[in-house]
C-alpha cells in the first residue's frame, strides 16, 4: 500500500480522548499502535473493495478515509475500554456505521465521493459508466436516505 488511508493524527484529531487518559484506564495508545490498527483496517478495506475498484486508492476518497479512521477508532476504543468499568457503547456504533458504509460502497448503493476514483475493469459485463451508477442523497432535515437510479 503506498500510504495509509488515514493517519494517527486523523484518528486523534477526530477523537482526542485517544490522545490522553481521559477515560482513566491508565493507557494511552502510542502512534505506532494506532498506525498498526490503521494498516490492518486499510487491508480489510482493500480486500472488501478489490473486486469493484482498483486498490489501493490513490488519491484516497474522503469516504474511505472516514471508514478507515472510524474502524480504527472503534478498534482502539474496544482495546482500551475492555478492562474499564462500564461498556463502550460508542465504539460498537461507530464500527457498525463504518462497516455499513463499506458494504454500501461495495454493493454500489453508495458512490465514492472522490472525483475520478479508479474502478477495476476486471468484472465482465458490469457497466461502470457514471450513467449507470447509484446515487445516494441525504435529506439533512429528516436524515433519511433515498436512492435514485440514474439511467
């Protein structure tokens, strides 16, 4: 992989509690530990999307960066809070949402949000033209998703 889809700085910027011991568990993950989790999740992302897209992504679409970051945050939270009192209710929700976004990209229900994202041409008979792609719209007022097929 030429570069990770996100960085440890992306992870700690979005979730600063990973950069200190605000949970009181006596453990602060190192940048090396966070980077190792990022690499693992980036490999999983590539494996999931390699039938549909040319991977690794370069440039990295913002949606892929967010999925990598969120999977890493959920994993680090799980490891940090496994010995803490109380259950981590946020980490599993973050992981579930990121996994759903990845599945939606894989199935074509959600488009990548990068202009010119490379797509693999190895699957015979699959129309890769923009006119045949799924578009996902979000109505911010109701937070409901609708899918319109463009032909």
